[in-house]
C-alpha cells in the first residue's frame, strides 16, 4: 500500500468516526446546552492528549522550533480549537443544520485557493473539477437558500470556512517543514490548550456545575472530546503530511455522506432519492480530487 493510499484510508476512517460522534452529539444536544457541550468536550480532549502524549507516548518537548513555527502552532490553537468552536456554536444557534453543513462544504474550495497562494500546490484540471463536483453534490443535497433573517449565522459559518481553510494550510506547512521533529500528536497537544483553555475557564466560571443531564450525555460528550477532537485531529494532522491540504479537505467534506447514513439507524432520519443522487456526485468529486497531476505539470 502506497503512502498516499494509506493516508486516504486513515483520513476516511477518522472522517467516519468524527461524523459518528457528530450524530451522537445531536442526541445529547436535545438536553445539554451547546456551550456546556463545547467546553466539556474540549476539556476531555485536552486531558486525553496530555495523558497520551506525555505519559503513554512519552514524547519530548520539541526542540529547534523557530518563532515562525511557534506562531503557526498558536494560530492553529486559537483558530481551530478556539474561534472556530465558538463560531460553530453561534452559527448553529441561528441556522438550520442543513444550511450550516452546506456553507461548511466550501472549506475545500477555500483550502485549495489558499494552498495555491501560500503553498504553491497547484491542482490539476481533474482535481479542480472534483472540487466543483463535490460542491455541486452538497448543493443538491441541501438545495434551500437561507433567508435574509439567517444572514448573521451565514456570516459566522463563512468565518469558520476561512478559519478551517487557513489552519489546514498552516498545519501542512508546519508538518512538512518540521518533518519528524514534530509529531502530529505533539502538535495537537501543544495547539489544543491555546484555544481551549479560555473556553474551559469560562465554563468553570459561568457554567458550574454543568447541566449534563445524565450518564448517557456525559459519555457522549467525553467520546466527542476523545474521538471527535483529539484522535480525529491528530490523525488528520498526520494525513496532511502526505495529502495536499485541499485533497484532505475535500476528503473531510465527504463527511456529510456518513452523517446522513449514520443518522438512519441512530436518529431515524431517512434519505430522499435526491439526497442519494447527491451522495453519488459528492463521492465522484472526492475520488477525482485524489487523482494528482503528474509531477512538473
């Protein structure tokens, strides 16, 4: 198995796991306030990463990091684990979930544009067509245009799109620059607290004791922190060593497929024929983005 294929398989596994956590989170959010869910989730993720990286893996503090590297780590922490998490909560409060997921489907397009400008990774014509197909598929899946009253929620979601696109590129730049000197798990361990600690402190101050509402919800929150954030982000960082940032982003964008499929047995939400056709279009786009142009073209 080639390194590219292995990265694709790993990326697909974590995407499916992340969407599974998202569907379970919807069950808990019927009873748990969004802010409570977010800060507890981040606390679980941070604690897990500290235990894994420092106790089990026994990784050493990175040496030889330049100021630009530390700035990149801080950027990833503040934007990915801080601002984007808060903006997600604010956007979901104002938008239907289908509109929110549709707007976030543009992360792949923004990531590709930023990778051309900042990383010099130019996609081939077939890959560009794949990105367009993936976006068209999402449009077919969620055809409703948000009304003007939801404009603020759309603005928040667009900020998330640009934030995730930027962190995808910064992560790839940092990991390819450092090579084996900075592991993906150590990157997550360093970046996560930068964005999460202010949110966790706010939760401890304003939301204690947290209204979890039962053991089932507590386990869902912990699972979302450990699997949905810590493990998923760590493996996705490792995938970015091999996949170009827009390739990994479009692969992550296929998550709407797995969300829809997992929602059938867990939430009882069935698919329409139009949605099934849209899933086929998205899958076609994802496959096309993985067909790299020949080197030098």
